[in-house]
């Protein structure tokens, strides 16, 4: 299987009703993302609030035609 291919079990596809639910399942399959979420929760519970920083690159401006 190619590295960019994701296998989603049929029971998961049968059970999701929205793309958000599928996104949640995919997120839960990513150990680095889960670790980052757990760390953020620990910091939040400890009162160590950190401002949110997006993990994506900003979109370049689009020129009007």
C-alpha cells in the first residue's frame, strides 16, 4: 500500500454519518496528534494556558480578475 493511502475499516465507514465524524476518527488514528491534544489538555488543567497557533500555512491572497 502506498504511504499516502489510508485504510478505513468498513464498520467505521458504515457508522459515520458526517465528514466531521470521519475527521474525528482519522485524528484519533494519528498518535502524534493524539499526544499533542493530551499535552494541551494537561496544560489546560494545570492552568498553563497557551494561545492557539494554527498548524497550517496561510493561504496566499487571490487576485481579482
